[in-house]
């Protein structure tokens, strides 16, 4: 729009200049002025229409004065003199990582903090946030379009450092990691809200400890795993010993019952049962021994 107006003004000035000077091109002065006015009109007309894409809002300003209402997504007819700044209201992410070319800034951009026990802990973090549509004019007026570098990055890094001092390095790495993440989320969320931003999620991607601390943690974990394994083995052996004790007690009880209740008649009855079972076998030969006691000796062929 501004370019068209500038071109139109140049053509109008050129037309008046040609008219004032006696030269062969002076006859075109009127045409140049007409074209200039048409171009200016076209520029003003086109600037009356403003397209706001989906997921964005437009903030209107006139000569530095920011208007409080915003343009929602769609086609709008506006004052051609207005300047419209477009803000995205979609979810944005800002990553700070120690790995080169992985974060939003090139190089090592991880957050280095001191824990409660004086150790340096390196944290990789991703912030998910978005602009509140109604607060976009406030952001433009008070912060500007560079709110990521002015608000998101410094506040996040500062609040993480402020809260890390309440935890020792091992706790940050293991048992207190979720608690630490929730704590910094609440503090950063409150700061963002004051400035027209919504903190959607805070993702601690990685926590790196000093090498000596890592080795200590690994040794402790290995020792705990070995202790759990030994406890399982001892429990299994204890169960097996209990099983054998119950089995031995059962055999002893059985033998006691047999030795107490077994009589001559019962022994004779058990002998007859065994002889009958052997006599039923086709591979058995029967030999009778004696007539008085009726005893029988059975043997296989």
C-alpha cells in the first residue's frame, strides 16, 4: 500500500514538473498526474482490506496509538491509515538444549543451575505457550513482537534457577523430578499470565548431573538391585525349606499312624489283597505251599 502511494506521488510530481517546463514530454504531464492519482487511489483502496489468517489476530495501531480491540481471523475492512500487526495465538514452543542445533538458539543453550548441595545441574527444557488473543494489544504496547526473547526465555531460565536451590542434585535427577517440574510450572505460569501469555506445558527433557554423581547413583542402583535379587532368592529358599518341613512332618505323622494302628489281621488282609492283584495278572504263576496255613507264593513267569 505505501509503495503504491509513493509511486503515485512521484508520478504526480513528475506530471507537474513536465507541465512547468517546455519540453517534448510536457504533453504527457496530464496523463502522468491522472495515473498517479489512480495509483494512490488503488493503494488506499487495497489497504482498506485486511486478511487475518486462521490461528492469528491483528492488532491495530494509528500513529503509534494501539487500539484495544483485535481483528479476528477473516477478511476485514479497516481504515487504510491503520497499521495492523499480526500475532499468532497458536501453541508455540521454545526449546533450550545442550545439544547443538536442537534448541531454539544455536549452540549449547541448556540451563545450568546450582542445586541445594552446591552441584551444577544441566537441564534441557521445552516450553509450550501461546498468546492470549485479548492481551495481544497489551503485548504489542508493553513488550513488542519479540516477546519470546524478552519474556519467555529469561523468565523460564530465572524461575528454574530460583527453584532448583530447594533440591539436591540426586533428588532433581530421580525422586523429586516431578515435584520440581510442577513447582516451576506454577511460578512461570503466574509470570506469563501477567504479560498476556498462557503456559500450556513445561517439559523437562533431560537432567544431566556431574560424572562423579552419576557414578554414585549407578552404584547405588546396582546395589539395590542386587539386594532385591538376594531377597528374592532367600524368600524362595525359605519357601522350599517350609515345603520340605511340611512334607517330612506328613511322612512322620503317617508312619506314626501306621505303627500305632497296624494289627495282624490288617496285615493279613493287605497280604490277601496283594495276592489277588497278582493272581489277576496273565503273567503270574501260582504255587501253593502247605495245607494248614493256606499260604500262597506268587511269582512272575
